[in-house]
C-alpha cells in the first residue's frame, strides 16, 4: 500500500504520521487486501453534514463517512473531539477508532445490516484498536 493521501480542510492539527500508522495497522491486522490508494479528508461539521446529506440522505453531521468506490474516508475532527470528551478517552484513541471504522467500511464491513455483520465489524475494530493503542 502506498502512503494515504491526507487532506486537512480544517483548522485542527492532526498528526499525519499517526493516521498513516493507524491505516497501515488496520490493513495488516484485518488482512485487508482489496484497498490501495486511500484518501483521508478532514472536514468541518458543515462539510461532513453536506456530504452526509448528498450521499446518504441524512441531514446531520457525523464523525466519519466512507466511500468504497473512491477508497475515500471523510473525518470530522471536531466531532471526534466531542466524542472523545464524552467517552472520556484521549482524542488520538477516538481518532483511531473512527479511522478504523472507516477502513473496515472500505473493506466491505457493514454494521448497518445489524446482527452478525454489526458484531463482526465491532470485533474487527476492537482487534485492530488493541494492537494500535
């Protein structure tokens, strides 16, 4: 896998090396072979809401969106920070979790199907997180 393209369209300072490490670890641990040339786009709440509305019909901001056909993940650092505070975990841990979540969607995991699919994705997230953090 080549280095992910990371585009930060926010004022948040994000450690690109950390994001790259998370992505590489996720690919190794989950044995994801069908993903290359990943693009991460860091956006504000307004932009992620626009993207969510346009492509998913949901008129709300969210932490992460994945587009498998483009190998692209949109992350909203501001929402990730809010979630980290709410969950009482370090920002980098929550950033790792949402990045892994996006990666697993790119790999074909889909928690929205519910049941076993949701459980399979949750277990994969936990497995990768424990190896990173």
